[in-house]
C-alpha cells in the first residue's frame, strides 16, 4: 500500500515554517544610522549657516559636505578659505585634523566590503560615527551592502543638512553668534559620555590632559602636533608597561 510522504496515518504533516523575513540592507542601515544621522542635522545646519554668514555661496556648503566630508575640518576650512590660506596650509591642517582616521583603518571592517569601488567609497566615507557603528559587537555580522548603506546615509544626512543650513542661513540675524562652536559642543558632549563609560580607565583622559598641558607649556607654537606626539608616546609607554607586567604575572 502506498503511503503519501505528507501523511502519517490520517494526519498530514505540518508544512515547514517559512524562513524569517530579513529586512533589506538599506532598510536595516536606515535603522542603524538614524540616531547618528539625526545628530548630524543640527551640526550640518550650523555649518551651512556659518558658511553663508562667512560670505560663501550656498552651494559651497553642499560641495564641501559632499566632497570633503570632514566634519570638524570643514568648520576649520571655512576660516581657511575666507582667509585665502595657501593650499599647503590647508593640506597640512586637513592631515592634522583627520590623522585619527589612520588608526580607525586598523579595525574598520574594510575586508568585508566587496568590490574595488565599494572599498574606495568605504575608505572615503569613513567618519567617526560610521566607525563607531560598524566596529561594534552588533555589526560583526553586517554584510557589505549594509555597511556601505550606513556610510552613504550618514553622508547624505550631513550633505543635506549642510545645504539646508546654507539656504536658510540668510534667515538668521547677523547678531547671532556661536554657530562655529556647534561642533566643539558636540564633541565635548561625546567626550563626557566616553568618560562616563570608561569605568575606572581614567588614566587615558588624564594622559590626554597632561599631554595637552605639557605641549602648551613646552611647545606653545606647535600645540596640536606636540600634544598628539606626547599623547601617543604616553599610550605606547603605558602599553609596554602593561605588557611587561602581564608577562611577569
């Protein structure tokens, strides 16, 4: 007697459950980047308004946001452009402000990005927020499209808000000041949050503060590079000392 494979006795076997629906990479990336992107908006608006108040055309803010995508450097770039600084000074300033990205590349998941074009854009669009989102524990399973979508959406948040700020900048009275402090305020808040999350690792901000004070006293004319150099040397010394103690233990 033939027994149907879908029937055991008189009861049909339950149909296999469909695989769980997974959101598209773009939709998932939108959720991932929404928080950081919303944080971009007021800073981008301030940047665009500052650009027009400095005498630059509205399109300059959008072009800078799309091509440079440097965040804090773009605020500095406004002053350099309006002061007609030489290209060498602009290039050196860009390097000093964005040199931290060299260290980001050590742990950024570029190996998970497919295609030469994708790797090129991922390298170009690497910013602080993209690095923070894509290197966390939750992002270890993210696909190449999801990572690229996160970076693209953050790029669009920044460029779009910069253009909007430039177009609306004419509505801001000339007496309003402090827009150039917007990014400094944001990084101050981020730094305070990071200190709260250190949970006992206070030597790191202490080393940074001591390095800045030492650079201010010893190298007042080269404050930024001297502070970076002293802080890097202090971190290396601490790393070597910690490794030696661990080896002896």
